[in-house]
C-alpha cells in the first residue's frame, strides 16, 4: 500500500471528509489498473481501518467500499460473521438485513412496517426469532436495548413462522430514528415505500432492488455521501435532504421529485436526469454554478450562498425558483419554457436570454441596469426593484410588464412594442417624449417626476387607463385628439384643468382628481363634461386636498360623484 495513503488511514487525526474523499479517489484509480489480488488486499485493509474510524472516533468517513453487502461494510468482523450465520440459515427467505449502532447502551426503539400481505418475523443477533407478524396492518417491533453494532434480519414466513423462500415482499419498509448504519435488501420487493430517514447511514445501494412498484424513497437526515439506485424505473419521490453529499450523479434517474436540499453539495451532474412537476430541489447547497444541459424538469435552486452563475439550456417544466442567492450575478437562458419562473432577490447584474419563454417570469429585486430578451415570450414579466435604465423586449408580452421602482428617466430607453399593460411607477420620468408604447392599453406612471403634461412634451398614445397620480403635476393639457376613459390624476398639484382629454362616451368611465387644488371653474367643468356622458356606470372623484366645492349639481345617476 502506498505510504501516503497508509499514513492517512492510520492517523487518528485524519478527520476531514476531503481527506477520505481523496483516499477513495486514489483507491479507485489504483483499482482501475490493478489485479484482483491487489484489489482484495486493499478491500480487507480498508474495511478494517474504516470500521476502526467509526468505532474509535465515532466519525463517518463517507468512504464507499463497493462490495456485495449493498453499499459498503459498516460493521465489525463480529457482526459480519453474525450476518453470514443468519444468511446461511434461510438465505432466500430473508427480505433484508440492517444494523444499528449505539455508543452507549440505548433503550429499545421501534421498528415499523406497513404490511400489505404475507407474514414476517424478526431474527436477532443471538439467533432468536421475534413473533410472527400478521399481514394487512401496520406493526411496530421493538429493537432490544444494547450498545455497539446490532444486526437484525427480517424473514418472510407463513402463519406458523416457517420461512418462505423467494417470497415477494409487498410491504412498505420504515426504519426511522434507529441509528441505522447498514441496510441490505435481498429478495424481490413489491412495496411502494422505503423510509430510512433520521439514521446514521453513510452509503446505500438500492440498485439490487427489483421493484417496479417502488415509488417513494426517503433517506433524509442521514450521513449519506453515496447512493446507488436502480435507474430502470420511474420514482415518484426521492428525498435525500440533510445528508453529506458533496457530489451527485443524476444520470439516468427519472423521478417526479428529487430532493437534495441542505447538503454540502459542491457539484452535480444533471445530464440525463429527468424530474417532474415537484422539481429537483437544490436549495441550501454549496453549488457555485449550475448548468442544466441534458436536464429536464422543474427546478428549485434558492438560498445557495456560493452560487455565482446559472445556465438554463433547453430545459423547462412547471416551475423554476432561483431566489435569495446573494452572490448570483450572471444568468443565461437559451431555449426552454416554464409555467412559473422566478430569479428574484439575487445580485444579478447581467442576463442573456434567447428563445426562452414563461407564463410568469420574475426578475425582481436584483441589480440589473439593462434587460433584453431575444425571441422570447412572456405572459407576465416582473422587473421591478432593479437599477434599470434600458429595456428592449422585441418579442411578445401578452398580459403585463412591471418596471416599477427602477431608474428610468426617458421613454426613449423603453422598447416594448407588444404589451397591453405596463407599470412604470416609482421611476424618474418627466415627459412622454420618445414614448412608443402604442400597443399599451393600461399605463401606470404614478410616483414619477412629471411636472406638466402638454402638447410640447410629447404625444400621449391612446390608453384605456392612464395613471399619473402622485406626480408633482401642475399642468395637464394633452392634445385635443387624446382621450382616455380611465384617468388617475389624484394626489398631484393641479390647480386648473378644463377636462381636456377625458373620454366620456365609453360604457364605463373613471376619473380620479382627489387631493389636488382644483379651482371652482375646473371642478364645475369636469362635472359638466362627465354629467352629459351616456356611460352605463362610472365614477368621478373630486374630494380631498383643497379642491373647491362645485356650484353645479350633477344629474347623471349612472355616475358616482364625490367632492368636498
């Protein structure tokens, strides 16, 4: 054995996972070019030292030792001998074996099974058998108190307790909170659930389980750094959260959901990985970058402190959440579609988007100064709370675009030819010069810096709804040809307004002039103009502020008037 490896193995101070990770990689490279004799020699030596690490230091090494015992020997030689004895007795009747570990004598714990058919019984390390458990009910069996490693077998039997060879175990398996350090399945499994959560497992091999019925696997809250799955089948849920995975290879896995959240995960291979609507969950991991090439499905990639860049390449699904990553500065999307897409509350400074579409796309709360999307389509696009001074979205936004709370000072830098409703509130716009938003039906430019709107300040397109509220407006005199049925000029500084630009022939109208300083002539003119409307219903608000009380009395019962 190479001396540098031998030194690391024997050192009681070698406690770091990276050291053992390096050791494992070194062994793998040596195996690839070595003889069977050398491989066996390494196996024997590594198993002894691996067990020593756990026994003396109570420290999982995350070292996978491929062998016939389903994922690695985590047992002492004595326990290994007991397992061989149990197997020899009725090898084909055992459904599975498992081992637990306690550093001190622990009280009895419960092992539960939800059986759908057949009978089973436990066999303990001293060779005694537990009671026969009948089918068709949930059962709990106490694991006897003890310390050190304990090994148990679950044997398929008839009603009298006699073993049945090669039986199809069609029960769910639940072993939780039992300090489980080892699990090995033997026969054909026809159950739909394996729950081994809240234990001390460091590696598990489920590749030997031949079960098209198995759909739920819960291995959360263990010490796992390795998992081997049978990739022939499609799973509904695979939960691996709160483990010790540093890397993960998802090639060939097909599941509705795969949860790897809250792992120290630094790398993941997703080429060939497919998930459904419940997503690949990578929240709270140590990933620094993510590239979706070869991956399909929904994605959760939030609260990753080290994440700096994300690339979505021809992927899509029901949803994608990439939120609250404080160091994420770069995003690329090329192809793909999500129903709901959110990349909010990051530190994004640059985005590159081509041929990408989403029903709802959320880019809020970032540091973007510009935004463009080529050949991309959105129903609703949210870009609020950034530092935007320029947007160019030549493709379609079919419903709504929010650009609120940015740094826009001119319409010249807002290129959105197709969108029916745009929110530009809380910006720094002062005029409609350069406004080309001709397809917009509803425009919100409240809380900007408009002082006056008149014929010299740019032509206002025909909007159904125009919100100019909370601007320091003193003058509003658009072109005579301009009209709108819903106009909001409340909370401005207007003193005089003739009603020019108010459209009163539509079936519904709404005009809000609350909290201004309108003169008597202005208030009377507005009431006279709207009172003659043939609309079916509407409202005219003239109350608040220092607006003057009118001297004319409205008679149109279809319109609600309020005034001081």
